[in-house]
C-alpha cells in the first residue's frame, strides 16, 4: 500500500499497486512560505518520498494548549481544571500550563457552542492522534539513528473534531505545513491500514496533479 | 469616574497567598471593598466568605460589590453566577448566568455585565436583562466614555480561531491587532495597544475612527499602562 498526497488538490490517494483503494480530503500548507510577524510561519508540506513511522497522541511544550495529550482526564474544580498525570496524580492546568479556568470555558463555548468543562482534554492542537513520517535515507523503512521524524504530520484540529462531534459540516482549512484530515476519514484510513508503519508516503509537488 | 475592573489573573502558591482584587469605587460609594478569587470579602474590619469561587470580575458602586464567579448547583456542576455584596457585608444577592461573566462596566450611568459569548446584560432594577449592546465572543470593554471600544485578543493556540482586534460598535470601525496577554488601554485621548510580535510593536490608535496614528517598536516587553513614548 502507498499513500500519495497532492497538496494543490487537497487530495490523499491510497494505492495498492495500480489499484486505487480510496481518495480522501487532506489539506496541507501553502505552496510558498508565508511569514507572519509574531506568529508561526506557514510553509509548504515538503514534497518528497517518505515512510510512515508511527501514530501517537502528540504533545509538545511549544504550544500552551498542546502540552496535555488529547483524551487526558479532567476534573472541574470551579476555579481551576485538574488533569490526570500518567501516574494517576491530579495536577493543576492553571498552575502547570498557565491556562485560566475561564479561558477553558470560553474555548469550549467557541468549539462546542456551549460552555462547560469536558471530562477529557479536547484542546490539543494536533487532535487525538498524529501520524508521523520520516525521510528514509537508506530505504530500509526503519527510523534509524541518523534519520529524523518530520516536524510535519497528519492530524485533525480541535475545531474539526468539535464540528464532527456536533454533527456539523467539517470545515477544512490550510495548515502551517502539516496535513489536516477529517476525523471520520482519519478513522477510515486507519481501518484500511493506510497508516501502518513502513507504508510508503509520497508528497507530490504543488504543480503535480492526480 | 467610571472604572473598569480587569479580570484577575489567578496565581496560586503552596502557602495560599491569594491576591486581592479591588475596584476603585465609583463616586458616592462607601469604603473600599476588596475580594479574593476564592470568595473572601473584606471591607474595613469586616470579613465574610461568600459561596462563589473562581471570581473573574469585580466592580464596586453605590449598590455594593458586584462579583462574577462560579457556584456549584444541585447537580454538582459549577455554573456562572453574579453576586452583589451589600456595603457592610451583611447581605448578598445572586443571579445565575448562562455564560461566564468576564467583566462589569458602567456606561452612560448604567451598569452592564459582559459575558464570554459577547452578550451584554443591563442591570435594571433587581434584574439583569438583555441589553441592546453586543460584542464579539472573548471581548473586553477598554473604553466607555461617550462611546464604547471593545477588544479581543488573538487566541494563543497554534491555529487561532480568530484574529485579535479592537472595534467600536457606535463609531463603526474595527482594527485588526495581534495582541495577546496585555489588554489595550485608554491613555489620555488615545487607545494604546501592543502587538505581540518579536519585538513587540506599540500602536497609538485614534478612538474616533480606529486609525493607527503612531507606531513604535518596543525594546522590551510592555508591562501595561500608559508609559510608552510615541
């Protein structure tokens, strides 16, 4: 099985030899780098041949709302939200992440149309799971020590996850370089084995069309 | 003179030294009343703890101390509440709100409560009623003299749902601004905002029309206030 992404067409094609297994909507970055003073730059989803490495619930200290993994259990304390650490201990979102109680309520209002503290963290910018890829320099389909995971990845967005949960149309938008997927299509891609590690993944140039 | 109380940023420490909030009272009001986010109220020697937590806004006027926070309902959920603590701290009235109130402000002698959805409620007698005013979600009023100016920040997520701005519903202008933590302020006859670039950029804005009249790159982060030299 191989994955082929055509960024201009917002198209991800799953192939098995010559047979087309499926076509999925997928949105990458712009064709050229776009700089935003004080904000993250937008870059192309870099064309090339890659290999799927793994799929993980992603978290990063770089983004305040992405420091906690999607799905982490939460408790509403009325003036703070607590999140559960891997060892079972409860910690403060306010103290640890600098995210105020009212801003969590405000974000659920913006995403879900009503104000509440969810039972689990649904604000990670990378969604429930991120699918990572790497440049396989020796073509052994293994992430060797001298090879690095791309900083770009497949993922859904909190806004799209909320739209899907609310049974609203999922409005896709371009990314800063990652590849955005619709939540149900991400699930379908997993179900057909498209994201199995070692799968070949080709990002076509912006002037290439399927 | 109208005072707008900015939402208190909570900082908690192991020894629980919770900061006090205090709104300079409007003219004709009794002694300062001050509050902590956990519902502790003080007025002179008097002290009282009210059933309200996560207090996000406060304003003192002739009626007493208005506070916005949360209270647990019978279902065990924390719901937004507005509470009025009368001078002398003996009486407290409360009103449930659908959405969190993030600011009280006075405009043309009326008291308003602004919630996180941008809805504005007018204090009318013993009730809070829908007002003719409405703002964008996440906004705070930064100017309430003759006309209103509200601002909302660019959210600090990786892919913000909106871009920050300041705008005036009465003067019918909006200027897009990438401000984040430090709310724009009224400085004399101007509105001053600082965009969260690296380095930050301060803007002096004409409140009549939203035009940027002066811009200066700052050498260090802005601590707030009107000390920027344009």
